[in-house]
C-alpha cells in the first residue's frame, strides 16, 4: 500500500492559506496548516486599522471547512530538517512531514535603531496597529518612519482620517523613488493636500518616548511613532540549517524549492524567490501570490512525475492607496525601475479597493482564482 504523503504548511497568511487550500483539494496528501493565531488577518488593511477601523478577523476553521485541511493553532519554535518534523510551543508532539511549505512571512524590523522596539508601533502587525489606533486617541502628533508603500499608505490614511492631527513622514531616501516623475509629483501634491509634513533624505538614529532623534542631531516630537522602515523574517529556517541569504530568507530555486533541502518549499516574504533570469522578487502580497502559485504547480507536477515549470515573472506593479479616494499605480521592472507613466487619482483608489476585496474576501475561500491569475507558462 502506498503511504499517503504528509504536507505541513507553516503560516496562514495570504500565501500559506491559499496553498494549503489548493494542496488539500487537488492532491491526495494529508495537509496540516500551522498558524500562531486562529484567525486570518488582512495584513494589507493594517494601515486602515491604525487609522481607526476595526480589524475583520475571519476564523480559519470557517475558511477551511470542507477542504480537508487540518488546522493546528500554535507557534512554531523549531524545525528539525533531519528528522523532518516541526516543534510547537504548546507542548504537543512534534509534527512530522514528508513535504514542508515554509510561509511564515515577515515582520517589522524593530531592531533597526535603538528604542524602536520599546516606543514605536509596527504597522505590519495587526496587534500593534490596534495599539497605535488607541494611542492616537490622545496623541496629537504621529511620526511615520519609512516611505515605502506601507509608509505612504499609513501616512495618507492617518492624515485623512485624523485631520486635526499632525502627521510627519520621515524617509532616509527620496520621496517616491519607486515612481516615475509624474507619480512623484502626484504623491507630493496629495501629501501636501492632506497636510503631511515630509522629511526626505533623513535617517532616524533613535526612537524615544517623545518622538525620534535624527542622525543630524535634530529631535522631532511625536506622541506616537509608526514604524514601517524595513522588514525582517523569522530565523527558523537558518537555525534548522536550511540555506538562507544574508537577510535570513530561505534560498529557493525557480520552482520555490529549497536549494539545500528538496523536501522544503519556501513562499512569500520568508523566501528569496528568483525568476529564471535571476531577479529576486520583492517582499509583498503580489509577488508572494505569484510565488505561491508557482510552488503549487511545482509540487503537484512532481507528485505526478512531471518536470515543473520555473517561476516566470516579467514585471512588477506597485498599487499605493493614498487615503480613501486617491492613489498611484506604477509598473516597474523586477529591478524596481519604473516603466511608463503611472496611473493616479480616483481610478487607482478603485483598483486598490478591488484588490483588497479580492485578497481579503474572495481568495481565502476560493483560492483557485490565484492559480488562474498566475498560470506558469
């Protein structure tokens, strides 16, 4: 009798939940999904939660009902790659696997500067976004550190939702450097309209209880500090002896399989996914979804005795919401260089709303759309 393969998926974010769904439905494997909380959280809405909205937590058991996926709500403490099992914080017996999908995502790098872990609020985490929302009930000034897509969305959302507050946006680089010139111009106009104070080419040296200390010695007062300047990943893969890069992201081939352990696949922010031409995909929901779809195709192809097709991504797109009814959408190369003239304004806001509805409401229940949207050719 042929043994039923055991697949363990670690992490129930956008990519982990999707691939667990699909593997359970379209293979004969026993699929176990491990997550440290019992609810699916829409991470792309955290800036809205920080600004005042309530988090919409969807019970994972409801989302997985009828799929055959076994859900384990616990925190992973250790991977034993030699024994092929996962150790959990709750004291249960180690979870064995024949194939592992590592989708533990990323979190804000609060160790980047002194004081950030003690005094800043990381918008990347829903719990801290909720804490920031509560803090803003009494804090009249908020400093947003980091002006990547998350930082821009956070600053704009806070300024629009709290017009009586002072919002300060601090970036170590040039504002909107990912955008073509028309996009940068539009971004500046929107932030100016919303009253956001911008500090460009300004690095933060320390966060304290009263604001931030800049590297040039100036101190910017703030009753709350929102931290969006950089992300880091769990160190479980590196500790287990899997090949990782200098940031701790799992090194995978063009089919998302670990370069050191072929029974392990890495998807989402926690893996450094390379396309056939050598570009590493950036962290983010969009690239993570493409990588997850490729990994699903690769796993099912190998289980069927076929050679999988490698990840093929030709370009990237940034869709940045700037409050409820504005935004900027920029096509870029995989190297981050902007291509062409961006879309701006209300059209982008509508596109962003559609993306959030799809990823937060439809995909968790109907993940097949992710595979159709990211077919590998």
